[in-house]
């Protein structure tokens, strides 16, 4: 085998190994990014559920406060018979 053939074979092997390693590393990186994206989506959905729960609670408290205020106003607006 000539020296040129050995060099070409060596370069081919190095490039093949580099390509396989590069693809493997990129796939692992993509998988990790995908996992992180899924976790972010789950956290975002959990925050949304919590925000909706808090909003519902605030709506109920506001209704209660308005009802109490209207009750007090109705009681103070009623004519007093003495």
C-alpha cells in the first residue's frame, strides 16, 4: 500500500469517526434541549393553573366584599322609625 493510500485511508477513518461523534453529540444536545423545553412547558402550565386558581379566589373574594358592602349600604340607607 502506498503512502498516499495510507494517508487517504487515515483521513477517511478520521473524518468518519469525527462525523459519527459529531452527530452523536448533536443528538444528545438536541435531546437535552427537548427535555428542558418539556420541563419549561410543564412549569408554565403549572403556573397558569395556579394563576387561574388565584384569579378565581380573587373573584370570589371580590364578590363577597361587594355583597358585604351592599348589605351595609342597604342597612344604613333603610329609614329608621323612632
